[in-house]
């Protein structure tokens, strides 16, 4: 199933190791992980705030002074 895809994957991994070196890879992976975690947190925060805004809009929301 993955037989045709393993060779290009190994080539990409070998190039990454050659470019960044073995010592930098854990730091690089940690930075990517933190970035993805922050991005996920930000997008989930947007979803919550937009759903709250939609709920307020549906109910006529807030206090209106006339």
C-alpha cells in the first residue's frame, strides 16, 4: 500500500537531517508543535466567540436603551 511512497518520504527525511542536523531536529519539532498548539487554540477561541456572537444575535442580545 505505501510501497511507492516510502522512498520519497525517506529522501525528504534524509534531506531534513542533512540540512538541520541531528541536534537541531528536536528543537525544530518542539517549535512546530508549539506553533500548531497555539494556532489550534486561537482557531478554537474564534469558533467560541463567533458562536457566542451568533447566539446574541439570535436572541436580540444585550440591553438596548431606547
